[in-house]
């Protein structure tokens, strides 16, 4: 989701529509750019979408990535406070959002309201119980992973990460996950967190797959800069015959450390072909690696 691009600027209408038409799948984002968000208004939208979906929303949020326009959040009325960076502002918005999801009242009611009020201070509505446990922070660094753990958010680690050690992406992500879980333990949270990693994985089982992705498997992690000062590592794609793919993925330390794998798919190739890609992984790759579909809403 990106603003000033020819796509949805907000995910919530689509999330609600998917939630209304499905019954079992988890529905999520990776990620909503919190530099652009009014965190209290977002609580209302997220609560409504989660209720429509029957509590299946898995909401990924983060500081965002390079955008279509320079400092686009300024056009929506947001600006960092004195001494803040845009990333600091995103994390501040996230903290307000995460706190408001507790459902505690904080607003003084009008003595002559349009509708009858419950007693006491008012909270944002609609409130969806349990949504707060299904918020994920998309982290590109070990430091923000530890910050997310301290707050109590789940962790998303994508195919892009700050290059903090010069090691392969999967090794750096495994260490990031370890740092996150240690910080979670130190914070004393009562539930078990969820941790996801994202990968581009293509099982080459027919001529279409080989034509589209036959050369992807020879790729390696790439190094670049996401802004003027942040060196980043971009993860390779996995594309190979299923038996080779199984061997390569078994060596991915971050996949082994995470409990959830998110597949990035080429949506420009259409629904039918992407369904084929996912089915190929489920049929030819997942069983050998012990992967299984989520049964949380089975």
C-alpha cells in the first residue's frame, strides 16, 4: 500500500470486503505506513474490518519505505515534532494506535449526546477484542525488533533489512528474531509472540514457471541503499525445481526460526497464475519441509 500511487491508499475497504466473503483465512497487511496515519481514526477502521472478518485480521504496520513523492505525509497534515525523524513519528503514531486498541475509555462524554452513552469515559468504537494481539511491526533492524517486542507487537521481517553485519539476509534475520524473542521474554508478556519472514519462492513445475522465473534461482542477496545513509540487504528469490528448492529452503535459518512464512507473489500475473504458484508450493515443497497451513481459524 502506497500513497500517491495508482492503488488503494487505505487497506481497510479491501480488508473488510475480503473478510465478508471468506471464513477461514487470515487477512493481513505488510505493511501500513504509519507516517501517513491518524492512529485514532485507524483504530476505528481496523476495529470495523476485524469485526466484519470475525477476528481474522493480522495487521502489519511499520515506518514505511521510500514513497512516490518527497515527504508525502506532509501533504496529509503530518510532520515530525522538533527533534524527531519521520521514522520517530511513525513509531509515535504506532504507540498511540497500539495503546488505543486496549479499549480503555479516555474521552469526556457530552452531557447532551446524540446517542445514549455508557457510563464513564468513552473509548473508540467499534472495539474488536483481541485485535491488539494481532498487530505486527515490520522491522528492518534489530533495534526496532526489540522495540516492537517491548511494546508487545508481533514481528514481521521482510525480504529487505538493514545490513547490520554483512552476513546473508537469512542469517541476519535469524539473529534479529533471536534478539526480538529475548526482548519479549525480558518484557514479561504473558502470551507467545508470532514471528513471520517473507520470501519470494517459485516452484518450477511447468513451462510457464520456467519462462517467468527460470533465471531467478541463480540470484543472490543484493546490497543497496533505501535512503542516503541506510545500507540495506535485499533477499534473493528462490526459484528451482521442487527437489532443489526443498534443499535450499531447508538451509534458510530465518525460515527455520520463524513460525509464519509469508509468500510474496507477482500479482501483476493475475489470480489464476498466482493460485497455481501457491498450490505448487503446497503440493511439491511444503510437505517435505514440515510446513502446514494455519489452523487458527480452521
